C-alpha cells in the first residue's frame, strides 16, 4: 500500500508530519509512505531519526497551501503545492490514499473540483468525524463541507456514513440517526423533518432523531447533520472538553490534598484524556470523492499524523471508495449530480 502525506499540512510543518510518518512507517512496515513538500525541510527532519529499513519516499514540491489561501483560488494558483501534487498521485494511480492536516477548504476544493472529482451519483462530498463513546466509535457526517443542504443530500450522507461504518469500522448493519433538538419526528427545522421523511424510506437502519446527548452515548453508529450544525456540534464538544480539563488543572493546583489525589488518579485521568483527545483518531475521511482522502487537525501533533495515516490504511484496506461507488450505484443511481 502506498500512502501520500502532505508533509507541509500541519500548523508547525514539517516537524509533526515527519515524526508521525516515521511512527506510521514502523507501525505498517509493508506500506510505503510518500512525503510530499519542501524537500530540504523534510530531509532535515528525517535526519533526526533512524530510518533504516523504513519505506519512505520524498516528492519535492515548490508551493505550500496555507490557512490564509482562499479555497477557490488554490486550484489555479497552487498547482505545484504539496496538497495538489499529493492528491493527484492518488488520482493517477501512483498512491492509494492521501493524508493532510492542511487547509480543509482547500482540500475540499481540490478534491471535488480539480483532482479526484465526485463519485458518480454523489451530489455533495461530506466531511466526517470519528467520535469515541463509552464502548464504540461513531461516525458523524457532515462536519462542515456543506453548510446549506438539501434533504436528499443528508440521505446520501447517511448512506456513505453507513458504508464507512460497515467497511472500515466493521460495524454490521449500523444504526443511523439524524441530529436534532428532540427525539420526536416533529422536532427539528424543515430540513431535518424532510430529511427524516426521506431516510425512513431507505434501506438504512434508520432509528430517527437523536439529540446531542444520545449521540455522545453512542445510540446511533452514524449521526447525520447538515454541515453548519455538524461543524458547530463537533467544535463545541472539543471546546467543552478542553475547558473541562483546564478547569480540572486549575482546581487541582489550589489544594495540596487535591494534587495528591490527582497523582493517585493519574492512570484514570490519562484514560479520560485519551477518550477526549482528537489526536487519538487523528483524522477522518472526505466521503464521496474518487480516492481515499483523510483530513486531520491543523494543530496536530505527531501522534495525530500517525493515527491519520492509520485511518487511511484502514480505509484502503476496507475498500471504502469501491464500496461507496457500489452503494451509490445501487441506492441512488448516477442521477442528477447538481
């Protein structure tokens, strides 16, 4: 398996990108990891590690896409960027997956409009997030690719999310819920109610509306939302988790007794932190394009990069793109892609 990493993707590139790639190369010794980007900078980072026996390659590029670049411009102005070149390697069959912690809007624009394109039948690709609950991992989709949605798009998000849960997470017959402000069918705005009506007519294992508390409890294996609501939901969860840990640290420091208790509780606290740490998952796929694309957090660390590469490996191994292609042809046909 050949996996491309945008080595210039993270906020502090290429330090965590290279470190994470080396960790992933050790985890998957049969895979080849292709680091795309500023070659001198990548080589300088690689020189800090023992890389004998690791299947690592470098593809040099002359441009980098930053968070300041406008997504609508990068396809024309950044054709030699690490992101565009790396993604085109997947398009051209030179690699099996592409991983980046770079500008999400640019990833969407390049994948959808310039490079990989949509799978036939897919009206809009969707961003996902994988959320760890008490006993499983759930798929949340869409997380921001489509802020103004139509009901039929949410149905497709449910189909693609269900396929991902089945083929990659190995969840048989995954349940699908629609994120809303109440369990009753009458709750939600017009979009949610109309999407719910359509979802009930599909072959999906649709269980109806789920509230945020039910989502975090793992009531549904796949949770569907429009990109505006989904993005706010996931960012709110991340912010609350960060706030709670900050409050805990502040309060513990106020009392010597509390500090002793915290030391005794350290293994438990580490477990809780791992549960909430977004870098434990690393990244999640952009569903609906003709290639495996995994998008991580810009502020990622090396562990996040390693785990994002692991997500790419699992998606390729689970034949995710082929499964979505077959699912779209079976459930919706080629249809109108407007």
